[in-house]
């Protein structure tokens, strides 16, 4: 605790992700930290927030995907709700946190004191899905926006393609390309809303027609029609696609403990590889001794604290 208080004296940001009240019990609640350094930007990250009946519950990505309605809304072709394998809530919370911290650092240039920031996975889930949630709210009062149809993932003879009739002008050429001339000219299907209401008439014929085509042949026809679409790639296909390679979206790097893996470049940031020291994430405690030395601790003090279990220093003190 004494070490942490010394580090806080000239720190810019303090981040904690305990359950509500834990840092206060440890003596490092916002008011405690603010007393040490009034200009500190203090960020609390939790699952369900700092108050409310669920605030004491542990919150993880999967828990908040379920709680927030995401899983219920993410039904597969089998009609069963599915969780995303991508850590949507965790990763999005991190991005929202960076955004909030950067804004707070900028604002502090003209402010005498720092500020308290609070983010939860619950709020992240709400912000991330705001469009979907708002659409559902309108639907419950009979004011739902028109839904685009057809718009789905369709199986071909050798894969799957995501395609949608987004613009009114696309429907007739799309249906004629599939050989569904009768449905292309059906008076009941002349608008987006009408096609959605009568989707039972056209869904199966579309699927049957597409299932006879190869993915390449279907995509070639969609390109001619200038329709929004894309084949369903797996991770390997995406990783090794020429477009991905041309964009230098990934840098392959050898990690002694892991092997050679692809690292995605962060959009808008400097390209990976420009600074070799930033390629590998530090091991736990890797820079402890270096940071403590910068804050006035002697090598002997660091050794003693390590022996007492007060700190975790991965590398031996020079």
C-alpha cells in the first residue's frame, strides 16, 4: 500500500476493476486517491455498475451478453439464441474506456483537478446495442421501422453468402437473376415493407435457387448487379485473403513462449513493427523493479519487498 501511494503521487490515471466498495475497504477509493493526487483520473470498471440490486454480482462478457438481450436477439437459423465467440462486451468496454480516458486527459489541461469515471459492462452492452434496442422499443408500440427483406445468409452449393436487397431497385433484377420471374413481378411484393410481411412467399424459393449455385458463380452475378454481399469466410480465409494482405492488417510475430502468431494493427495507430519493444506484451512484474527505481526505491528495498511478498517483480534487480 505504501508503494501504491507513492506511485499515485505523480500518476495520471488510476484504474480499478474490483466489485463496488472493495477499493474503498483497501484504502484506495476515489476520495482516498484524490487526497493523494487531486489531478488523478480515476476509472472504475465493473460488471453491473456501482449501485443497484445486481451491483455485487460478478459480471463477465458472457454474463452481460445474456443479461443485455444480445444472446436472445442473436438467434441462429435453428431459432436458438447464441452467444458471440468474440468478447464483444469486454473489448467494447476497453474501447469505451480508452475514449473516456483520452477525453478526460485532454479536458484536464484546462482543469485544476482530475475526475472520476465509471464504466460497466452493462452500460457498454447498452451503448453497443442502442440501435437494436431502440428498434425493438419502436416495435412494441407499433412504430417499428421497415425491415429489409430478403437479407440473410444463404447456403450455396459449396458455402454460404451474406446478401441483402437494400435498395428497392435491386429486388426485381435480383429475383430475375435467380430465375424467379413470377415473384419478381408479384404485385404483393412491390415494397420493402410488403416483402417483409410476405416473406413466407419468397424465402424458400430464394434459398432453393441460391442452393443450386456455387459461391463463386453467385458472387459474380451479385457483383454485376452491384449488390451488397460477401461470401462467408472463416478466420484463415480472412487472414490470408489478398485484400487483408494488401491492407497490412496483420503483422506476424514470433513469441518465444507461444510461436508465430498474427497481430492485428490497431486502426489509426502506428503500424506494429515500428517499435520492436512494443510488439510483446510485458510479463507480469516485468517492469516492477524499473518503475520502483524511478520512484526512489533502492535495489535493496526492492529485494526486501519482493522477499516479503509485497510486490511481484518478474526480473531480478540489476
